[in-house]
C-alpha cells in the first residue's frame, strides 16, 4: 500500500513539474487578448503552392474542400491541387477530377496510412513537376477552408518560417458531447498552446492537417519519411529536434469533422496514444540533445507533450490498486474509494475550468448555440476522462490505422453560419 501511495505521489509531483509552465502559456494567451497577429505582410514575389490531399473513400466530402480551395482570395494561378486517392473503392478520384484537382491513385494493401500516401504523392509530383513549389499545404479530405486561409498563411510564411500551422476549428461541434470534446481539445491547443508558443518564440505543433512547409523542408525530407501512427507528431518532433520553429497563424482558419460515435473516437484516439509512445521512443534522444546542447525550450515542450496521458493512466491505476487493497483489508466501499473519488472530483474541476476558459475565449468561433456551448463545458471533463482507458489499452494492444468515415457535407454549413467562409 505504501509503495502504491509513493508511486502515485511521485507521479503527481512529476505531473506538476512537467506542466506547470503551461500556466505561463495561459497567462500570455489571455494577455494577448484576441490573439491577433501583429505581423505585416512583406511586399515581394507571390509564392507558388502545391496543395496535398490524401483521401481514402472520401467521395462525400472531398468536393467541399476543393470548392473552398477554388474560393480562396489568394491568386488561383499560384495554387495547384493534388489528390492522392489512396486505396479507394468509391468515387473519390472521379469527384476530385470533376472539381479540377490533379489526381493520382495508389493501391497498396501493406503500406497503409496517410504517411505512405504522402510519400508517394510528393515523389510523383517531383517526377511530373521537377521545378517544384515554394510551399506545400497538407489537408485532409474532410477539411473546409475559410476564404482567406491561404492568404493569411502566406503572410506568416513570408516572414521566413519554413513550417506554418493554421487554426483548427470544427464543422460539427454541436453534433454531440464526443465531437464537442474533440473540438474543444483542438481549440485549447490553438489558443493556449500554439498561440503563446508562437508569441514567445517557441515552436508550435502540427496537429494532423492544415499546415504548410517550405521547399527547403521538402528537399530535406525527399518525400515523406514519417510512417508512425501519428505522422503529424513525428513530423513535429523531427523538425523541432533539427532546430526548426513551427509558426502559428491564428487568422488562417479551417474546419474539420470530428467523430460522433464513441467507437470511432476510440479508434482514432487509441491510434494517437500509441503513436505518441512510438514518437517518444524514436525522438527522445534527438530532442534531449537539442534541449541540452542548444538550450532549446521547444525540445522540452515537445517531450512534455508526449507522456501526459501515460502519467494520467499510471496515476489512475495506482489509485484503483490502492482502493482494491483497502477493500481486501476490510474497508467499506466508500472509505476504500474516497481518495479516488476526491482525485476524480479535483480532476473534473480542473478539466471543467479548462473547458470554461477555452469556451469563453473562443466563444465566437464555436459554431453551436449558447445552450450547447454551456452544456458541453460540463461534459468536456467526462470526455477527457475517457483518455485514461484509451491510453491504458494502447499500452497493451496492437494498434493499426483505421479509416474514420466523414459525412458532414457543406450542405449543412449554412445552419452553422460557415457558408460565408466557403463562398
């Protein structure tokens, strides 16, 4: 019992040491008000961009993304859109061609996942367009872009950054507590992690989609060498370990679809959790070296992003083990689990306050009714608690990439007030 208590206490202290600096991030973000960028666009040549979209059976939504690309305020002649129809057995390729994209198709039953598809796509583009591009955007097929998205990203990119990530919003925040929980996590990362990182000169983090990298990065990568379960975190960790700073453009807003069923959410998040573990062990050496030799705080920040859910799962496991031992020693159910219940209550309150703070800060960006916004602040902690079994399961099971079905089409956007963004 004493051993379990000590482990739990050590985990709690480690958790505080690892993440207390994020309080500073929160203060910086709040002091920055709306988080409005103060950068001015440099006058000079306009950049030529390739848009990279890897899609597997996305015929229901990919047309909306391609339409939003056509509606961009950035000069259309400088944007070329490429779609990799990856192991599709529907009309994704045909829909993409009908919407004006240059389409490649890949069929590989062994190398499954976005990372492999991106690798093939970049190499095909290099063969067909050896002159290359100034920058490369990466989107998922379910994304939709605000009309000025590329214009805003170009403004930040033109300041000399090699990698820029945009503001990830949700198309279906109000679907249910699961979609709202996921969306609120991304909004928190936008406002209270990536924004203060950017303002303080630290590196931000790429979250799957809606980001841009330069020709320099593309030439260094020579394709897309990131094939772990979370290729976005792998890309982030590798670039930070090399000393690069990833910028954040708050004004570049895009929308994606969140899972609405617990099964799909579980499949997605167990892949993320397993991928976090993979990235930790592959890049911990390079990140530690950058932290020690260059005194690069971004390396420490990246490392700390990885074990958060593992620490939470260990703490929960210790509390549960202690409660079971008390029961075996003759304690009543209430007294055995009193410490666990207090811990859960404190955790709920902390998560609730984070949900409230994020919701209030980003109130006008959340496309839901006021009643729904308030209700989902209360369910946000419950959603976060589900990460505990997800993380625990990822430690002991084999995890493979599974597709997430997307069905939320632009026809529903008018109800949320998004139609004005995708003219």
